[in-house]
C-alpha cells in the first residue's frame, strides 16, 4: 500500500489517525500502532509479517537479556545471536540468488555447460530498513547508549511504525524513545499541523515532479541502446532529480505522518545537490543511512584513528557495503566503490579544492554524482557502459518523446533542488495565499493519483 494510493489516503490513514487520538493510555496507543503497522505491511505480502515479527521478538528478548545480565559473556551472546539472525534472514532473502549467480558465473568460465541453481525468493519490501532498526537497537543496548524497553508493544510499534517501515528514514530507538514514552501526553498533538504540511509537500514532490519525470525517461531508458548523447544526458539528469524528489518526498511524508502521531522522525535529506564535495554530499543525502554506516561500521573499523591508509581502507569497505545494501547487483557494488574512491581522493587532496569558487565546487560535485547515478540506475554493466559512452562521446540525434515537458520539469526540479529551501528549512506556517497554492497543488496530485499514473517509491526495492 502506497502513501499515494486511494486506499491509504481515504481509508487506512483516516481510520488509523482517528482511532489513535481517541485512545487515552500509552499501552493502547502502542498496541494500535503495532496493529496498524502490521496491517499496512500485510498489503504487500501477509506472509512476510512473520519475518518482521521474528526479528522483533529476537531483538526484544536480547534487550531483556541486557537488562538482566551484566557479565561480558552473556552480553556478547545477546549481541551476536540476534544480529547474526537478522543478517542471516536478510542474506537469504536479499542476497542468496546473487551469491549463487555470481559463484555460478565463475564456475562457468571453466565449465560453460554449468547452470547455477536459483531459488524462487521474493524480496520482502522494507526488510533492509527494519533490519537496521533492530540491529541499531541491539548495538545501542549493548553499548549502554539506551536502556532497553520492557514493554513489548513499545518496541514492536517502533519496529513496525508504518510511516517509516518500508523506506525509512532509518530511525534509531534513541531518536524516538522520548516521544514513545510520552505518547499519551496531550502535548504530543502539537506538531499535527506541521505533520500535514510535511505530508502534502512530500506528496507534491513525489507525484507532480518525480512521477512525471519518470513517465518520460523510463520508456527511453528501457531502450538504452538507441539513446544518443543528448538523450543520455537528459535521461540521467532526469533520473538524478527523479530519485531525489521521489525519495526525499517519501521521507517528508514519513516525517509528516510521524508528527501526526506525536513522533518526531529525523531529517533524511538536507539539500544534497547543494553539496560542495562528496563528503558534504554524504552528510546531506540519505542522512539516516550514512550516519548508521558511519557509527556502526566505519568507526568500529577504526574510522580515521589509525593513519591515512587504514582510514582509506575503512572508507572503501564502508562504501562497498553501503552499495551492496542498496541491492543484490554488482552495479550497486560498483556505485559504492566509485563513491569510496571519490571519498579517498578527497582525503588525499586530489578532490575539489577549497580555493575554488563555491559555485564551481557545487557544479563539479553534482557532475560526479550524476555519473555515479548511471551505475545506480543501470540494470547491468553493458547498460552503464553504453550510457557513459553516449554521455562522453558525441552521437547526434534526439529521440526523447515529450521533450518540452521534460525540459520544463528539469528546470523546475533544478531550481528547487539547487536554490530552493528544503522541507526542514520551511516554517510550515501558511498564510491564505500560500495555503491556496498548496491546496491547488494537492488537487493536482489527487487528479494524477485518480488517473492511476503514480509509481511505487524507488527505495521500496531496497
């Protein structure tokens, strides 16, 4: 069930919202948010609710273990066993066929007749996100950063909170712990108006910008072999803005939904296309993921504490695994490696020079990011190679349909992404004229949704 679907907007959200604010006790609200989270998730595949429940139960029991035991051996068991279980489930459902196919390809070099086995495995939507929720909870409990909760439904509603369940942001328990503890306080309704503002703005970004760009570039990218130079650049610029407005739109809607229920979710995007170098880009793009990779992988590996060589190694490992987290495809690994190399180059002083004008640094960073999105968007290395070849060698021709519409959308997207304020920089206090404009855009969104032309959020596949 999508946030931009009729059944969500007209049935699920109103019922969930109205019942929640009529419940009075903390426990009632925990239970209600847990139930609605599982109902929301079941619209994709009810069977996968069992996986989320298993991950929740194992992590909750581990938290109780941290409360009960203080000796190092038992605490390590409470750390290792649930994390290993979570990673095993994630590995089977997300990476089993990838490993089999990759290994089979190596064997086929020696024996061309070999056909690697493959499992008919459906990737559960959002598994990467809720797995990171449970892992960060376990690690923070082990480190003493948080005190594990004894309330099963408090923990289960944290894991299954529908607003951020399937595509983030990746929310650590400590970021919402206070709001969950105070969920029955009257003051928790203070951000409801702000929440609706975030939700509507996120819908506008997704429906009116990202989805309309997708309608033009997706058919062209499906025929990537026939693209000329200008086609390739327009498609990749289109995808660059589509991905940003799609994912940041989802994140804004998630933040808005959280606020409607008295829970403050963290910012996930901070105008990433205004970045002046690649490090700055990763401080602004998918902030919840980059901060999790930094705190739970890069720093435990040693961070920047043991010399330049190890720092570069740690950066490379972190970005490679970050790329693999996005999908079971070597193109994602290559994308992670590409950004790892850019980060390493920046540390060695061969990146963008601070003496350069800010506009030049931003433009160069944006160009590097667009090149990286070619790997991210491509379904195979031949597709990536062809797109890059067309982008950097001249091939005359122009085959894109609806070209004026695409150029207008790109101009609007560029103005908003490079010069406009992001959603967290807005005050969300609308006067009559801005409110009227927002209402008109909302009506346009609903018309688009009624036509059935909206697409799933891009990060659902991760």
